[in-house]
């Protein structure tokens, strides 16, 4: 991996960001239009209602820039004021206050929400970064987590005490950002999705009420929170299952292949998926890696096994025989795996301030013809401009046993039939003159993935959505799903306060067909 180069690009990108460009509208207009609020108003009216550690600040405060830094700069939400909540009740009070002033609010944890629908937001950011407790419960079957926890510390803290739980694969990403949309991750073969592990959640509803949500309390809402949760509330804390860690080390092997191996490589992956045990995780990139080739994008393959190299050997051996350019392997404790794979909070993939034109698809198998077309398009388009060179195609092949063990009707997560999570990520420092090109390329790639499975309707993992997808692709094609979600949206969020992350909308509100795309 040529990580130093990527870091250089990121530094450049951050340096070139217009400082505070997202917050020039202070004081901001209320939705009703006529009046404005100032920081002083909020200090006087809101702060006294909050706990001692809660703070609020605007653009002129040194904390503002970091608090509003985002992984995705394209269509970033406009934040005028940050309020850091320190307790569950703080979140409730902030929401009640924002509603009384008719000002939109948006809960933010680690700032990885990437869908373009967030661009419609303009208002108060509720930061959850103070809510980071991790408390293992007596008996060791579950832990209570603050709503602001994120992958790296959760993995490290639990592992040290002999446990693991589901998180997303990037160490920088929160548990709930992905979890409220289902939540794929390395441990899903064993334990299902992040949301499959939810025991109960404390949720602030659209009107500011704080409720306890579980299979016994607000059962209908519990169903929503597992797949469509971003539309229904702010989780301030939650209890999730944890599991004894089983092994002391994972085996990791990372290989690079040249493009002439592409067809056979994907055939081997299809054969692997037919016999993939729950302990096996693999993912693939097409990307530029000058250590391997300075002329063509290469295939980067990452293989992880929860157990020993010996146990993993039958699964990786066929790939050795295919003839990689290079491989490296290691046995490591789980907390070291993200770093080894380039997905830790310190790695460039977690860096903030770039634009990511991300378009995804859910597949059942690789179609070799489609993969060739996707690779060729990538090789051509990535040369269009030097600043696009860190773009990549990512194809995640997590195990499925834990996901398949859950009845699909039990949660709002509708895509348990998708076996491979694939996406293009066209990334570059903010530069509007490249946007049309990048979006066009992204859409072409998504279409190639989907055309490779004729007869299967396109699906979108909500956390990878670009924001232009039909609701059915995100929330499920079975008509009962959207009907149920819309009914519960009317019940729990009648005024659409949670309408910025791939919102559930109603037919009568659908934009006219001639309206411009995002
Ligand atoms: C593979 O994808 C191509 C389009 O790229 C399509 O024409 C073909 O039918 C697909 N094959 C299978 C087996 O689905």
C-alpha cells in the first residue's frame, strides 16, 4: 500500500478547504423565515437547561472546525452552531428547544454520513462525542454503550477484557451510524449485523421525548431502529450483545494481482463464497498502487480469518496458486487488524475533507464480464485528472451465516439477500469542476454492477447510498416494508424532523419528475 502518498493528498485537501465555508449564515434564519437566533440567545435560553459539561459554540470558536469536519465534503450539511450533549437528557432538551424555535437539528457523531441528502440540512448540530462510555454488564452477555462510541476504542476496550462485538470495518466510524442502517462488519458471519445485536436503546424522538426502546417497549420503534433508525430518533445510549473473543489472534493476508488475472480471480472468489466459513472475511479493491504497477490499476485483496493460518490455508491457497505479484501475512490480535488492513482511525481512508462520489450495489455473485467492464472503465476514467488517482472500487465479502440466522421480517433492514457489498468511491479534494465527471462515472459503474445480474432489482446499502436511489432500493421492495415505515414515520416523526439522511418520504411529497437530480 502506498499510504504516504495518500496522506499527502489528504493534507493538501484539508489545507485547501475554504475555512468555515459551511457556516457563513450565522445568525441563521428560523424555518419560518422572519426572525433570527444568535449565539447569545442560545447561551441564555438553552445552556441553563443542559448539564454542566454540555457546551455550545459557533464558527468563531476554535473547536468548531474539528467538530464539523466531515469525511464527505460533497453536499455537506450546513452547521451554524454545535451543541455538545453530555447526557441523554441534554439531547432531549436540545431537540425540544430547537423545535420550539423551529430550527432544524442534526445528530453527529464521527462525521461519516456521506449521502447527498444531508446537503439539505441547515441548522444546529447535536454532537454526541461526549457520550462514549462502554460498560460491560454483569454476566458478560452485553454492554451498555454511549451513543457516541466508535469502532476502534470499542474493539480495543472489549478485546482487552476478553470480548468482541459487531462494529463497522473502519476504526473511525461510529457504531450507530452504520448500526441504525443494519451495520455490516467483520464479525457478521458469527454474530450478524450491528443492529442484530441491539438489546435495547434509549432514543430521543422527534418531539424531544426520551424513550426506552426494546422488544417490550415501543416494539414497533425497535423494529425501525434496526435498519431505518436514522429516520426515527437519536440514540443516546444502547445495550448490545457482546461475545467471548474465542481466539488470541486473527490471520491476515494481503495480496496484489495484476489485471490479467481479473477473470480467474473473481471466479475463485465465487468458489470461495460457496464454502465461506463464518470466520472468514475478504475484500477487494481496484486501485492505483505504484508499488505494483505505474501504468495500470491493480487488484488488491485482503483476506482475514478469525483463527490460525493453518485453519485458513485451504481458503487462501487457490489464490496463492493464481500468482499474486506480492503478498504479506501476519497473525495479530483483533485490535491490530484494522491498522494492518489500512482501515484504522489513523489511516487515510478515515481522513476527512475529501469529496467521495460513492455509488454502491448489492450482489449475489461476481459476474466476470461485468467486472472486466468495471475495471476497464476505472482504468480509463481514473486517468482523467491527477487528483482522482486515489479513487477506488471496493468489494466487500463478509460471511453471511450470522446475518442469515435472523428472520428478515424482524427488522427494517431489508437486504439480507445481498451477499457482496460493492461500491465505487471517486474521491478527490473538493473541486466542483470535477463533480459532473465523477458522478457520471459513478453512475456508469453502479449500472455495470447491476446489469451484471439481470433479473435482480438494484439494491443500496443505506450507509453507502449516494442519495439518488429509489426508496425501495434502500428500504426494500416488499410493499409492506415501505407501508410500515411510512405509517411509523407518521406516528413518530409527523413533522419530518429526521429528514436529512436518506429520508422516508410520502408519495404526495415526491418531487416532480422534472426536478434536477442531486
Ligand atoms: C453478466 O453480465 C452481462 C452484462 O455485463 C450480462 O449480459 C450477462 O447476462 C450476465 N451474466 C449472468 C450469468 O448473469
